[in-house]
C-alpha cells in the first residue's frame, strides 16, 4: 500500500530523480509529480518517464500529500515561498538538503498552518548530477536523518515509513547536531577534496597531465569527491558556515602539527597519528559503511 | 621465456607478495626467493607458497639475477648494506619505494661494482598490508616508474620487460621530478586523509560512533587512504620531506582562501574553485585512471 497517494518532487537532479524512481518501484506512492525550473531538465524528466512533469511548481504540488524539496539548499526558502499558497491542507513538506538549520530557518516562515514541515537528509549520493544520474537503489542501506522541529507526529511517522520503503535506515537527530556531525563526515571532507584538486591544478612545476596520469596513488579518490555539483556544495558551505569553520579550524591545527613533525623528522609522532587513523577505518568497515559508491562499479574497468 | 631465472624479493608485504605471485603467474621468472625480517611473515609466506623463503637476506639474494627491495623506504639503506657482499656479479638491484631520491642516496653507496642499481616505483597498492593482502593482478594497467641514475642500459630494459610482463605500464622519469609528482598525487593526499581522520577522532562534540555511522557522506573515502600501513607512510614523509612540505604549503594557502570565502559568504569564489576541481575529475576519467582499487570490489556489498 502506498504511503502517499501523490508525491511531489521539486528539483530533478541526482537525488530528486532517484526518489522518483525508488518511490514508484517500491510502491510507496501511487503518483509522482515533478517540477524543475530548468526547462531542459523538465524535458529530460519527461523523456525518462520519471512521473507527471508540471510546468510550474504550483501545479506540481497542488494535489500532493507529500512535497519534497530536492534543489540546492540556498534555493529552498524561495521555493517554499512560491509553493506555500498551493499546498494541500494536511500535506507534508520535507526536503533532502545536506544542511538542516539554515533550511529550517529559510522554509519555516512560509509554511501554512495545517502543513507539516519536517526537515530531513538522506546520506546518499554519487559525484554525478542531473536526472540521468539517478537510480532507484541509491538510498538502500543508507542512513536517512529526520531532524524534526518539534515532538514526533503521525506525519513524521509517515515520512519515516516512506523512506523505509525506499530501503533507507531512518534515524531521528537533533537538527543542530546534524549540522555538526555532517560538517565532519561530509562537508569538510568535500571542501578538502575540492581544495587539493585545485592546488594540484595550480602547480606549474607538475604538468596537469602528470597529475592525472599518476592519480592512482591516492589523488584519484579526492577527484571523485571533487566532481560533485558545484552549486549544491557552494550552498552547503554558505549555509553551514559556523560548523564548517569550526571543524576546519581543528583540521588546520592538526595539519600544522603533522607538518611540524615532518619538518623536524619526528617519526614517532607521525607513526602514532597514522596508527590511530587506521583504527577508525577498521570501525568504518565493522559498521558496514565500507561499501563502494554504486558508480564505482559502473565506471570500473575489468577489475 | 623468463626475464630473470631467479628473482629475490626482500620484504614480503602487500607489494612484495604481489610481485611473487604476479612474476610466477606471468612466467617472468623461473624461481622466486623471499626474505622478511619478521619470522611470522616468513612462516606465512611459506604457508602461502609464495616461493623459496630463506632465513637470511644473504641466502635469499645469493643466486638472484634480480633483487627487489620491498620494505619501507627507511629500511632500504641498511638492507642494501647487508646484502651487498652476497649479490651476484651482473645482478640487478631495484626497489619499489614511493620515494626515489632518498632511497637512491641511501642504497647507492653500498652497491658493489658490477651490480646494476635501478630505482623504481610501481604506482599500485591498496590500503591492506601483509603477505595475505597481495594478489597477482595488482600491477595490471598500473604505471611503473623507473627512475634511473644514469643513461639507459640493457639491465634497465630487462627490468622494464619484467614489469611489462606483470601487466604494468612502464615509464621512465627523472628521479627528482618523481618525488615532486608523487608528493601531489599520493603523499599529500594520504597525509590529509590521515589528518582528517585523526581530527574526527579527537572531536569530543561528535562521538566517534556517529562519525563512523554516517561516514558514507565523504569521510569514508578518507578512511580508506588512512588505513594504509603507518610505518610505510612514516618513512615516506620523512624521506620526501622537502617536496611534501612544498605541496603542503600551497595546499594550506589555498585552504585559507576557501576558509575566508566561506567566512565572508563569497559564493562566487567557492563556485569558481569547485567548478575547476570538477574539470580535473573529468580528465582523470578520460585518462582511464578512474578504476576502483581492487579491494573495493572485494569488500563491497550487494551493490
């Protein structure tokens, strides 16, 4: 039985198109409506048969029992304002943004009485973007963090049911804690990946082709993260500024200590830090989070 | 036909054991002798049937036409000194260290007249270590950089033939350039991965289990690099100090600029940097270097 007779998805990128595919495949909805401000993306969504593609956001949400905002987080406030007058009483309004406090602050003022706004964030993705990049198994065995703004409600249970049907592992988390945890597990790692790739590109002493040619030694792993959507990530860093700067400050201090150990030949200090880092990896494997991003398999060669 | 009737491998870890497996499978040698200073590793090498395991380095190299040093780079000078009196005239002495200048400086003084010392570095590996972690396809389609200390010789051609038989793509590179290129493509990426994992572990505000649990958002990719052998990497950073500090200095400057852009809400600067980084990724894919490390496939779940 479907959780939501009609689901509306605003923003048809990697995540939005994956929700459309997964929701229908899982029978979690009867009907999916979609809207994207980019007419080319709408045309592509139609060609892919992702659902009923509307030409305005208002048309997409009018009959929806649940509306999911799946655009870059910086655009969510304006989107909420635009659709607010057209939301069905009793509807759920949710999102998939990687930052939750800024989204909650931007969206909340526009939420009409009788509409249930529940911020949420599925920890899933690949470095690909656009409606062609989505696939229905994207959320399978991935965490879905719901960061409610008040006590649990039947609407929240329905949203959790929906994501569970899509294969996700649903957790509830304090909204500010979410932003700090994600700063360390996702935002700062991406920032560092973007940064090292840009540093490499700037190096005049090492031609770019050499960096690319010999990238298998570790650099390649960073380029994957750094291939993620630039607009999405710009918005994430602007929206989660305080937590990102806090973690970045600690990272920079720690890096300065490593740099000093290298300069002064302090092998013991290096070895101690490297040994601790290795232990964390073991925990990641034990926690079952060491699964390659699905696209690794797709892009892979003969190996 | 074999390239070397007898090949000696000193140091039976991931790389050494992979060479033993690959060389015999490819028919590049008739016989492999091995030595490791750790008696447990020698016992394991015997149990795995990797070749003729000797109880001293001298015994392992005595009849060898080619000797490959496959221990951490900091131990190579002493190993060369130990085996020097026992090397066969005309033999090739090579290595697989990730740093080349420091190895060349440490090994060269011990090389007897009539022995051909040719430093080399296969850009291949996984985050696993030890003799059980090796596998024969590790070098297939990976770059093998030979960094000779003089003009090309027949001995160098033979070494290139050997690695080609193992499936590697052989290139010749200036020895100092190697150390700079590898600093950016491998050494600094690993250092940063070790560092961010250590930073995460130190964070009292975010319990370690949360970092591990939600690691799929990007952090996981860093833990893989940070799981690499601590002793091997300690030696790499001590041995390639100047190039690593040079690249690290640039990385830190660039990161400070990103940090400033976040603090002041400069979305345009962020977007410009992220867009450039994405382009480099495309080049990595086009160069065919976007192949997952083999262990990704092995550890992967159902995806």
